[in-house]
C-alpha cells in the first residue's frame, strides 16, 4: 500500500469520497424492497422528474449521453425511474455538496473501474485489496488479464469461434432432453399444488408453456456476416488502453441506440455472450437461457452417466426456471409484462410456506465472524435451490425407471447407487472456500446462501435424500420439520 505516497490532504479527500458514497448507498432502495418490482418501475416524463428532483438538470444530462447517437429528448419524453427516494435525496444534497467533492467522486469512480488496465503500481494496490477481501494472494498474470478482458469485451466474437469449434450436436440433443424432462416435472408439480387456486394455477401452467428456452446459442451467432455487421462501428488499434476505452464507448452507444429501436422479444443480440459459464432466467421476456459455456466440465457431459448430469446441470435448470414463479416471477405474466397474476389468497399461502424457509435459513450461523444468514435476502434463491434439485431428482428417477434401469453404469471403485450419486453430484456443485472477509461480503450483499447451506439447507428438507442415505429421523440431515414451498 506504500507504492503510492499520498499527501494527508489527499487521504482526507478520499475519506470524503468514501463517506459520500456510503451516504448515497444508505439512501438507496434496500435489497428487500427491490423484490417489489412495481416499486422499481416509476414511469414519468423528464419534466416530472425535474419537479421531483429540481437540483439536477436531468434533461441536459440525459441529452449529453444521447448526443452521440443523434437522439434528443424533450421534457415530454417518458422515462422510468427505478429509485424515486434516491433521486429526491440526490437533489436535496446537491446544494450543500461541494463541486470539488462531486468531481472527485466521479473521477474516482472512473479510475476505480479502470484500475485493472493501469500500470503495475495500481494493479498491486488492487491486488492488496483483493487479497484481504477475496483471498486472491497473487497478482493475476498479465496474459490472463488480457484474456479475461477480451472475453468480457468481445464475447460475441469469441462465442462465434467457440460454438464452431467446441459445441457438438450430440451435446445439444442431450441437454434438450434433460430440459424437456425437468420442464415436464415442473408442469406436474404446478398441477398438483393444492394451495393454488384454479385461476392462478392455470396462469402458471400457461406461463410455463409460453416460456422460451434458449439452449446453447442463437443460430444467428454462426453467421459471420452478421457478426461483422454487429461490430462494424468498432475500431481497434495497437494501443491496449485506448482499445478498452473504445470498447466501453461502443457498448454504451449500442445500449443508447436501442432507445431508437423497437424492443423485439428474443432479439438474438441479447443472447450472444454464450461462452459465459452461466444459466439464468430473464423475467422481462419469460425466457430461460442456458449458455453453451456452462455445458462442460463438472456441469455436463453427454457421455457420462445420467445421474451426474441431472445432479449438476439438471439442478441448475430446475433452479432457474423456478424463478418464473417466485416472489419476483409472480409479478411478470407469460409475455414478460409487469402484471401480478396471483390470487391474493394463493399469494398469502405462498408467503406462509416461504416464511418456513426464511426461518430455517435465518438460523444458520457462522461463528468465526459472528454473523447469521439473512433468510429474507436469500429467500427466492433458497426456494429455487430446493425446488430445483427436487425437480431434477424426480426427472432423473422417472427416466431411470422408464429407460435406464438396465443400462445406467455405476462409478468404478465406489459403492454408491445411482440415486446417491445424483446427490453427490449436486453436492460437488456447491463446494467452495472463501476468506472470512469475503464471507462477510457474501452475507451482506449476495442473494445466494453460501455453498455450505445451499447444500445442507436443501438436503435437510428432502425426504428423498434422507431415504437414499438412510439418515435417522431427527438427525441433522433429516429433521422432523421440513420446509417445502412447492
């Protein structure tokens, strides 16, 4: 930390920046409040925004951003404000906040976002911070940084190359089969949900039937001419720093250009970064996306036993599609339109079931840092974990009895049966190790539970797990009281 010798005055100014950012954060909408999507969707004109937040020249500011794409907004232009209290607070503090502090804060945020591409002095400072908070003891090799930046900035181009060279039709057919079976299990689960009224149940079934499944990659990604056109306004040189800035400008301008276009559901350009090791559910379009990048390694292999695939990628599929029916998903209908389609009584029964899991996860503690899990903040992810693995397990067992009972091979050298190996595969998905500092950050900010309880919290709610491993009643992994939402 001594590589840069700061004058006391500069240290004081950095403290002011930190305190200013804390103040902004403390007056932002909380994580709990963000689950109410209608609170984040406040449509108004820019003129109305300036009446609410009069000390910020919003029209002038927005038009500075849109000038490069020849788009000029007016006072009558409609916008969506996600945090009304924040923009009001920002307006209130502007008159009493020095221009120097505001300028320092903006400059610092720019520098902070670009530390990774500055010289080794700055990178060492960043690494010191990462070492304390995230347990990364060594500076990342420069070549690896360059690969990471290329991956993050040119994902569409790299995805084109990856798909052509590493994604097989055999893998696509196998994962389609797994998706279909898990989707069918969710359909059955909804049908048998006795706590749902008939209207809400039918709406849920309609939403599942309308859900768009994007598996692997969009076909347009294989069209070289289309990819070239996608990047036609991007110019790169031999200067690394300038290239990073050019890429940032390219993506910002592309984002603003979308303001001038019709927003088509399932536009392929939204789903091009398929080398990202990720699967997710997109509420606004009722779409499930399973990137080609995650269909490898410990998550999936078309040539390995089915119980391993269902316990890993199968659980992930079940987890993500369940988000279409959680406390956020219930606020979007089958077309992705913001509309609460749940009957109040059904919603009340759901919340009662969900509160069981909130209480369960609230009890999980980390004595080394004297902190507990926040069951409210992690509620939707915990529910998705529980139902996701249940869907994958039932899909596997059903298919095993129908197709694989005579052909499914055991793993050599192990005495576990296929059902037990399903659970072991799921357990491997949640292996992790983190520093105490990173654990604190995770508990404060992450909507997912740490891996230990993403695993133990789920299996302790599963009668199938207890049966498969012979866990005694009232033992830690087979408590008498179990939480089940669906």
